[in-house]
C-alpha cells in the first residue's frame, strides 16, 4: 500500500528494517525522485537497503543520471550487481544496461 500510494509515513510503520528501507527505495524509484533517498533510515541491519542502493535503483529504473551523480564518492559492492558507484552507474546508463542493473 505504501509504495502504491507513495506514502513514506506508511513505510515507517514496517517493523523490520530490510522491508522498511526497501519501501523507501521503491517509492523513490517509482516517483523517479532521488531526493527521497536522503530519507532512507540508517540501520545496523546488514540486509537493509542504504541510500546508495536507493540512488542506484532510481538511476537504473528511470535512466536518471542525476541519481548517479548524487552518489558522490560513495562506493559499495553488491552480489549480482558488483560495484555500485557514481562511475559504474553512469557507465551502465550510457551502455544501455540500466534495466539489467536493478536491485528489484
């Protein structure tokens, strides 16, 4: 319901960190709004999504170079995706690999 309605306040009602942070990420991607990624809650759960995951998803789902640029100097590695950074994000968009680089 939260993703379909775009309600971030409903995301906050999810009681586990991984699905709660994914909720933010999915809304940001659906609305093509990388600024929503600034609101992804930080958590100690290693399975939760991070701000950089959110920016990556917005970029890949919407071919949004601004989301890549918003990653700044952040860099992480994810299974099946590989390195997630501003440069790899821009490279994927330029090569037309955006659709295959999504987390969802």
